[in-house]
C-alpha cells in the first residue's frame, strides 16, 4: 500500500512540475509529456531524494537557459533554441529514469543504481552548465581535440569558464544527492565530469557538422540562419546534439555504477 501511495504521489508531482514548466514556456507540449514520464518514474521509484536530484538539474538548467537568452540567440550556427522538446528531455533524463527503475527492480544493487541515477543527472547538469555559462564568456572556444579556435556555441569547443562551470554543475548534483542520503559525492561528481567530457568528444567527432557556402563558416543546421543550404563537413548526418547528450548521460551513469562501492 505504501509503494502504491508513493507512486501516486510521484505521478502527481510529475504532472504538476511538467505542467508548470509547459505554462512557463520552458518545455514544448511534447517536452512536457516526456518530462511527466521521466518525473513519474523518478519520483515513484526514488521518492523525495530522487525528486530533489531531478529538480536540482531541471530548475538550474532552465534558470541558466533563461539567463543571457538574448545573447544566446546570437549563436546562429547551432541548432535548437527556445523551450526543450521531447527528444531533449529524454536525452537528458531518460537514462536517469531507467536507472531509478532499476534501483527498485534490482534491490540487491539498489544503492549502486541510485548512484548511477545521480551520475546521469550530474553529467547532464555538467554539460548544460558548461554550455550555458561557457557561451557567455569572452574567451574563444577551442576544439577539445585539436586546440584550434572554433565558433562560439559549436559542439566540441571548450573554454576555461565552461570547464569550471562543468565541474560546478557536476558537484552541485553530487551535493544534492549527498544531502538526500547518497553518500558518494566524489563518485557522482567524477561521473558527471566524465560524461561532460564525452559529450565534448562526441560533439567534436561523431556529431554532424556542416558548411554554409554563403557565409563561409561551419554550422550545425540545414539550412543555415541565412537561408542557404549547407553541406556535410564532418560526422554523421543522423548524429545530432540529442544523441550527444544521451551519450553523456549514459557515460555518467556507467562511470558512477562501476566505481560506486
């Protein structure tokens, strides 16, 4: 009976949070539905502790996305702007939700799956903080592979400010998890940073990068903001930013699960 009541409360909380986010234009309608599914799984499986970690990621990410929004609209070479859609929500939260369900199903490994859950969100948060804060800095991003300067906002670029934000974001989730009883601060923070590094590596290698002949510059969209059709430059056409984010959260969860005691 207690499990049923916890699950019902989790579903209700997920419904409220996703509805508020949709009304606040932080999520599209599809994004709100996906957030409801992720939130229901997390809240019902892990209770208040899981809710705190999820909300720490979600609230901080939405807040940072709105901070400096006008500046980020100038990043004309990258893809998605505005409210998060369903694919973005699932790419950032789907792995964590699965880990939360595994913590209930595999009770002998519940603690490790719970830490993996936090590791997935630590990776998502580290990447989001690095992107949102790093693009606001004045320093020129450099490719994580070659060290050469690249346009601000393009995947695979790193800055000192962005790296510091990455570590801070992972540590923020690790602290939230620690306060909720998951005493694995170092494991979760390290997993989050590892996930964010993999995100940058995937963005610099497998993610689709295109070339605008009219603007003579690399971009991640087709067409470019100028309206011109773009041609493939590197990576796979089907490998976009959502898959990069998914890879980051898988890495965060896997690293956390493997090194947790």
